[in-house]
C-alpha cells in the first residue's frame, strides 16, 4: 500500500495543474498549500470525463486538505489504509493524474515493490505467496456464491474463514444480500445459468502485513422470483483489487475495490422502489 500511495503522490506533484500553480514554488508545504491542492483537485475532477454521471455521485469530486496532508506526510493509520472511504480517495487521486480509476492505475504496473526487484529467490517466494492469495480469493468468492444460493435466507456461511468479520467488506456483503433477500429473489443455477470465473491474478504490492492483489473476475448471476420468473440479471467482467491483511499470522481479506459494485446495488434498489410503488392487484 505504501508503494501505491508513493506513486500516486509522485503523479500528483507532476500533474500539469499542480506544475502550473503556485505550489511548484513552495518547498515546504503548510496548511495553505494543501488547501490550494484540494481546490485544484476538486476543480479538475469536476471537469474530468471519467467523473460524469453516477460515478461523480458515487465518488464525489472533493478531497479535504486534511486528508491530503495526511497522505503527503504519511500520517494515515493501518485501519484507514483499506477503509472504503480511503479507497475512494485513492480512486479520485488516480483519476486526477490521468487514469480512469484506481484499478486502471494499478494495471499499468507503475507500482513496483522493492522486494520484487531483488534476488530471484524473492520472486519465487512472491509467486508462492500469490498462489496462496489466489486460493484465498477463490475460496472467498465461492463462499459468497454459496451465500447467494441460500437466498432469500441471509446467511454468510463460512465467509469469516476468508474475510475479517470486523472489516468493511463483511458489512457490504451482508447489506447486498439483505437487499436481494428483501426482494424475494433466488439465484437460478439451472443449466449453469449462474456462475463466476477468476483469472489473471497479480501482486501489485506486498510486505509483511499487507498484500494488494488484482484479479479479473466474471460474474454471471440470474435472479428469479419464487415462481421461477426472471427478475434481474447481473453479468459483468472487470478487474477487482483485494487488500489482504495479516493478523495473528493469518492472511485474510480486509476489503476489495470493485468498480462495478454500485451497479448491482443500484439495480436492486431500483427494483425495490418499483416493488414498493407497484400496488397489489388481485
């Protein structure tokens, strides 16, 4: 994570809007400089082609001067590193320096862990660890899929074996499945109509306590009502980023960045609104 943030900071300092501002002439930044930077970022994000429509509403176009100060002075806590709000901040910073998203920034492999630049033995070790992370992410996705199979019952099953119970990801999954359950939807698996596939795992950053892993994911979910009538389809292929922490010698997923997460939430919310507004008819 530290490497990712360092690369983002370099990109910010070399961004044309910053180079063409009064900030370039100030060596030691104080509160005023972070306020100026906050205003520059906000102005540019509001005009960005990557921040239009629902994406602008989802992320917002502002980053406070206080948050920027913490990022540039490395004053951010471990718990904050993988918090969803912090990930949104990194997402916005990636867009500010010219990328479509944080995932796009990571896919360019501008972040290179110093460990991976050393001996071949380190590369081998990283490859072995990647296999372990692949298994962890795959098991997590399978258990999430198993939870969807239990709909309309809300049951997260053994997800806590793979993700931290007190992490932000657990709450988001619970909220999502609860929304689907309220609609009375069930997952249709007849003839493999619902399935998922993971591939192209990569290590973006790795240290003793935190790993950042990307994976291409394909999710195809076919939702039906109690009578088997088609109600909603979710079919997406995207790159997702996983933040995996090590606590008490155990690696588990703390959070993940899914650029299309809001899509299924918005679809389900819209269906819920229509269900409420539609009068019951005999």
